[in-house]
């Protein structure tokens, strides 16, 4: 029988992936239907980018949840960094774009590249985890 600590390892990534998926669909639909004509084309582009990034990273987080759970799988530091980095980076990058698009405070322009950098580091960390699995 599997212990809860073994089967629940990917739960945080699964929940975050589901939330990111919801945010991606909801922000895209809201922009297309409720905000059309009331935002500049630049703001609409920001929302489209935020939505796209949330959806892409939702899929990866769900995959990470599957990879990090199971009775005999060890969750490596690189895999954990990748997952939680995508959560934080996705919130910072897509969240700041979405808030900026609807007129949020201008200081958020400094948050967006930090979130993007964290997303890039997360992808590199995921690649590193894959390389480590090849060696084992």
C-alpha cells in the first residue's frame, strides 16, 4: 500500500496546473468577450500573452505532478525547483501582464521580466532533471 507522502508528492503541482489552466482560459475569454474595445491593442496583446503562458505552464505542471508521484519515484531538487519556479514565475509574469493590461500600477513592469527569468530558469532546471534521469 502506498503511503500518503509518496502518492501526494505531486499534488501541489497538480493544483497549480489546474489553477493556471483556469486562469489561462478565463483571462483569454474575458479579454475576447468582456474587454474587447475597452482596452488598447497593446493591453490586449499583454492579456493574450499572459493567457498563453498560463496555459503552456499549466500543461507542464500537470506533467510534473505525474512525474513526481508514484510509489518509487524520488522527487529531485531540480524537479522541485522547476515546478515551484514555474508556479512563482507564472504568477509573476502572467499575473503582472494581466494586471497591467487592466490598468494596474506601473511598477509591475519590473515584475514581468523577473517572472520571465524565473520561468526560463525553471525550464533549464527541468532539462537538468531530464539529463540526470538519463544518467541513472
